[in-house]
C-alpha cells in the first residue's frame, strides 16, 4: 500500500524570514526557543531572524540555544530542553542547517515525551510512540542540503553513540521559511557539501522502488535544478539565481524522500555515528558514485529506466556515465577525492557495515545490499 502525504506550509522567497511573526501567530507559538549553532550566530544570519521576531508589530519573548553540534546529540537536546522548560517556551524556531533543524525536532520530542530519545528511534519501533504532543517547530534553513525543513525525520546521535533516525508525521515543521538570501554568505566548501547532499536526496529517492509518482516528479526536477546550479552557487556565493535554485533542490529532495533513501545514507549515517566530525553531505557525495553503480547493476527494467531518466536530468548521454560524472563534479567542487582523504581506515569497515545493515535506509534501497556489497562500496569510495 502506497502512502503519500504532503503537509508542510512553505514560504519561499528572498526576504521571507520577515514572515516569522506571522507564522508564529498562525502556528500558535508565543514564547519560542530559537535553536541554532555558533556558526550561524557568528555569521550574523541569526540576527536577521531575531530582528524579524522583534519587529514592533509583533515582538516575541525569545530564548536562544546556540550550541547545536555539527552532528546533533541527545546531550545537546537535553541541555536545550532545560532552557525550553525554564523559560516556559511553547514552540521552537530552528535557524540553521540540517543539524539545527534536526536538533529542534529532537527537542520537540524530548520536551514533551518521557524517557530516553532512543525509545522513539525508528529502528527501535519508536515512530508510533511520537504523538501529536510534540512541540511545534518552525524551520528556517540557512543551507541548501538536508531539506529537513519539510521532512518528517531527524537524525540524532543518542547516548549509546549510535546515529539514529526519528520519523513521524508529527515532526514535520508546521512552517518552512525558505529564504535564499540567508545562504548568500555560505562558504564554498559548505555550499558544495550541502548541495551534494541535496542532489543525493533527489537521486536516492528517485531510485527507490516505492510507488510514489508525485515524489518521483519532484525528485527528478530537483535533481535537474541542483545539478545545473551547484557549481555556480559554489563559485559565486552571491549568485542569487543559483542560491534560489539550490534551495529549491534541497527542499524538493526532502519532499520526495518520504519514498525512502538507500545505501548512500545507510553508509553515511553509520560512518557519521562512528566519526561525528565528518560532514554528512560530504560523505553522501563520496558514497554516491559507488551506490549508483551498485544500483545500476540491478536486472530490473524499471531501475534501468530510472537511471536513464536521471542521466537526462543531468544532461548526460548515457546512464552509465552517471558515476564518473558524480566523481568529476565532486572534484570540480573541491570536495575530498575519497574517504581516505578524510582519515577513514579499512579497519573501520566492519563497524560501518554493521551500522549500515541496521540503518533505517537499508531496506528502501532498490537493491538489497549484503555485507559484502557494502564492503565493495566502501572500498570503491576510498
């Protein structure tokens, strides 16, 4: 049975951040906890959101938590929950990349549900335990990558150091404010890594065999936008057209990945949990060529057709050209040549494979990977 659900209200335009008071009023947030990170605050991006919230026509009492780690942890969530309760907050505004938005979703659970976060993790059977009691979230993305502002999931490192997914339709932000202007100052390296994250989402969800024609169309269009504009956005961070198109690609990838992702994310979640300093988008970029090649070897006619349609969206002559085109793009964007450049060692492979096989994205890859398949992908990505 296919389940198709699009529920997020999205405000998308340059300057859209000014609509924060309006969206808070619509959602019913009167005392927000703003969740961000030190980098967003230092870059001055947080100030734009706070200025909107302090507009004379609707100033709100605001509390700020700016200690979101690059890979959000349960420990950070617990610290923020203390702030949430101490200041009697009634909702969350996430201002940042996927880490801040996912951290806000973790806070939304922990502030309103008892027990450890792992109790609510997808692979622990926790999705049905997440109820409509979750604190409301408004998401303001400042990168174009994860698309968490329109997604039902969050990725968090829990107390036992596993990097786990949390999924519930109750976690979808009540509003997404997509303002490309907030990404104009994003450094080239982060633009490239987050942009390839968005492209990975579009590709993986399109390759998924699940039946969801609207998601397929959204993902394929997002891939075309992302592929056509990622280099321009990386080379010239002030290119407004490229920034808008990359933010759209990011949003579209996440709207579509309700179909499920695959081996790229199984591997990046697992390795990212073992090495939290590694950037998720960078890992996705490095794993993508090997996983596309693995999926392309499927005997399925449907999968063959999907590969051809992706090649067309990327302006390539043949589906077989996709893995090499991805590697070439990574190189042109200045991303690492492989996992070895990030300090990953073959001795880590067994632990990464165990985590990948247990990850919630493993089952939705169009070809079910074995431990040996994952090992080959890791070796090809070194």
